[in-house]
C-alpha cells in the first residue's frame, strides 16, 4: 500500500532519530486515509529496531481525540473498513511542516491538513 520510496524515507527518518538517541521532528512522509470512515494517519518515521512500526499522528474515525504514537504498518496495509474497503495513500499530500508543528493543529481541528503550510 505505501510505495517503496516512501517506506525507505520513513526508515531513513527512523535511523536518523535512533542515531540521535531520540525522536526527531521530521516532515511527514505519507498520509494514509480511510475514504469511507474518515480515519487518517500521518506518518513520519519507521522504527529501525522494528521496521513494521511507524510513528505519526492518528485521527480516529469515531471523532475521538487525535493521538501521536506508533502504529503497525502491516495492520494498516490489511485493515478494512466496515464497508470492506482497504485504506488509501493520499498521493497529493506534500508536507511543508514537521509532525511537531502540525500536531497542535491536528489536536485543535480534529483533522490532518492535506496541504500543511
């Protein structure tokens, strides 16, 4: 689901964070969306210790509080909505702000901006 070049960028960001000994404030690499439920993920890095995990922002489809944290990439790839749809990658998404600068807006508005800026 997530293109190879974006998976590589997520891992490069994760390795940079690991080398510094802490998570860095990276530009988001990919936006994953559920077109029929409204759930969204904005991912900025993959764990070099467990490459199946990615860090980012998540907005649940039920309207509950957005969260920052780790998510399983395989679960995202195989997750289906109640209508049976797989998740999609927003190919138009272009990050211009880091995950840390987007996070307050996500918490305030309850949504991930398509074109942060």
